[in-house]
């Protein structure tokens, strides 16, 4: 009987490990319409390795708790949650699940609020209850009794497997894994997950660097670049002898819906922004992200570093900055010139570890949903409105006599896009039907409210005594239905499509005269130099380098490069390639290097 139970236990555990490995790969391949059968046939060794890892983890856990059926149930529940998350993240954002995404579990309640519409709370609660009952039921099953030495051996095997999982990138494992067909695709995460499989790709991303070291990175190469921009720009006296306040508003999912082809609106949902763009410097932001990844856009805007040089899928806030005590940024540069620095985000301050990252960047204060003075919402279930957040910014600008730098990250337009969430729809859309029409009308209503908030903010700063500069931009496009975007992008080239789906509104307004100058398509990493010039502030050598790059390539992203004429580039000149490489060398030095470029960011 004991032998039979052992055999049943082995077969059940092995079958469960296979089923979990298959489920992870199935949801990874499905959005790309790739065949699971073909993948398993081509990558059989990697599939078996993934299964073996899961098997050892289950058996090790089963030996630890002396109940292999409980271990199967618990692991199945965890893998099921991962599969669910992988499928919906791919479907919504086109990106797989990464290890650092799990850090958002500390914000589970906020994540569920954001993910409304993906799964009913009732269904999720029912699923959780089912898992609890199933795990409880495992204690009623007849167990395989193992002696202590056997249990200890299996626990040790499980622990060794865990060690392997966390050190899969180590050079010791490189050759045997390469012989099995595993390839390092950190620079292209889509290929990483499709070729290596979810399990191994996910593990490969644990503890990985966000930027690979350039082959020619050394002191001489970086020092040569730093030498080109050795001196500070000539000292300037601000605006009328005063250092102006600087406000950066990164508006969540702000996109101009009137750019969509074949769609007409009963009114312009961005009337104020369009009016202001006609009299102030304006253009579009070439966002490095689409549909999500707000902190990565924020990273570019605040640090001047480019996501285009980083490994795909990385989140610098969670993978790198959270572990530092200081980091050079626009914030720290302004602080060195006597500015007070305040960040405002009307949401949970722990999201993306902002509560830990903002002090690293140099912020003095962080105002979250807990301590913001204005908590107005456009409906009971909505996020704090953009108008409320703008009112908080105005209050900060009125404090004290020192110049202020205020960085606002709004929440109003965040997913989900739901009818009535931000007030009854008052904008009618023609040219779409069904869910696409409802979605775009609901989104346009949200944008209309944002437009009012921006109009209020620009008008309010006119009454501020100190010269004040306000930059407003959208962090990325909303995750609209394909049927909404396709009529506009369907006849575009690949480069034109990438430019369109990554462009958001950009406006720079002030309470002092600014030349109405088109900004074109501008990457967030160049916002710092532009703001310093308009504010009359001396530019550090690093900003001089960024300006040199911007003169030739104002739009730099992994997806597309955009020239001064606002057109996508299919090929770079040698001079442009050299400038980007210098930029890459300095960026690596700032992130991981030995400080050879320290003089560029005093």
C-alpha cells in the first residue's frame, strides 16, 4: 500500500508540475497566436527543465510541511494567479510579467481598484474561497509517510532549486543552460519569454541589471565625453533677476483623442490645451511607454536618462533607485540652486516605491492621497480629480519666499476607462459603434475634466508673484481598444505607428512672456534642459550633452527615433549614432559605473 501511495504521489506531483508549466506557457503564447505544441516540440529541453524545477519545488515544500497534496494545491494556486496576471498584462499592455511586478503586491487593494473590469471582485473572492477550501481538504487525503532523513533530503533539494532560481544568471550555469537552448534575451523581453519560456525567462530577470555594460566602457572613453562638456553654461540671472518656480505636471494617460481618424466629437474635449498650445511652446511628448509604466516615463523626465538604453521591461524605481541613498536628477540640481522640492501624487505613496525613491531623487516633501488638502472626485468610485491635484500645486507655490519645484503625477485618467467614472458623458463621438464608442466617449469625458484642470492651473499661476513655469505632458496613451486605434494607424508604416501610439500632448506655459516655439516630438529625458533654458538657469555639462543630442534627435526611444521635423527616422547618421553612444556611456556610468562622469552632474 505504501508503494502504491508513493507511486500515486509521484505521478500526481509530476502531472501537476507539467500542468503548471503548460499553463504558464499557454498564456504566454496565446496573445501572439503561437502554437503551444510547436513551442514544446522546438524547446522540449527547456520545457522539461521548467517542469523539473516546479516538481522539485513542490516536493521540497511537501516534505517541509509533510503534506505533498497541500504543496500541490498551494503551488497550483500561486501558479494560477501568475498565469492570470501574465495573460491580462500581455493583453492589456503587451508586456509579460516580470519579477519586480510582484513588488506591487504590497499595494494589492490599490491594484484591484485599478484593475476593475478585468475580473469581478465576486469572482476573485469566490476563487480565493475555493482555494482555501481545496487546501483545507488536502489534510483529509491519505498522506505518504516519509522518514525524517528522506524529508530532509527533499527539503534540501527544494532549497537548492530555490538557490538555482535566484542565481540562474550566474556564469556557472551559463554553459549548461546554453547547451539546453536557453539564450539571454534581456534586451528583448518578448523574445525572451517566447523563446526561453515563461519560467526560465522570469527567473532570468531576477537580479538582472537594468542596463548592460557597453563593450567600450572605461575611464578613457567616459572622460573623453565629459571633456567635451567640461564647463558650465554661462551664469544667467533667471527671469527678471529671480529664479522662477518650476512645475512639472505628468498627467496620467493624457492623450489627444481628436488625433484619431474617422472620429468626430460633439465638442473639443481639449479646448483649453489647444488654445494654450497656440500661444505657448508646445508639441508632443515621445513617451517611452504605451498603456502603462508611468514610473518609467517619470524616471526619464526627472533624471534625463533614457529608457532606450535599458533592458526591455525594466522598472528603474523598483530595481535600482529604491536601493540607493541619492541619485542625480533635475530635483537635486534645482535643490543645489536653492529650490524647495515637492512631489504631489494623489494616490498611495508606496506605489512604485515612490515614498522611498523621491527622497533619493532629492524631494523635500511628498504629498499623497493621505495628506492632500483637496480630495474631490468626479464620482464616488473615481480617483482624486486633476482639479483637486492642481489646487494643491497652487497652494504649494504660495508657500514661503524661496523658488519652488513642484512635480505632480495625477491619477484621474488611470485605468479603468468606465462610463460614468469621471462624470456623466457629455461628449458625443460619431464614427465608432458599440464598446469602442462608449470607451472613447468615457475617455473624452475624463480628458475634458483634465482640460478644465489644466486651464485652471495655467490661469492660477498668472496671479503668482514669482515668475512661474509650468510644463504639462501625458505620460502615455491609454490602453484603448485596438478597434479604436486601428483606423488611424492601419495605413501607417511601422515607424509611423510607433510614433503615433507613443505621442502625448506637451505644453509649456508661464506667467511671463515665452516665445511660441514648436517643440516637436520631445522625449521626457530632454525636459530638464528645456526647462533650465526657459527659466534662465545655468545648465550643467550633462544637460549640455542632452541639448546636443536633442538638436539632432529630439525624440529618442526604443521604439522609434524622431528628427527635428517631427518625422520618424529609418536610419541614423554616423554623427547621430556617435552622440547616442556617448549618451549611453555616460548613462551607464551614472547607473552602475565608477563615477568617471561625476563632473557632468555637480
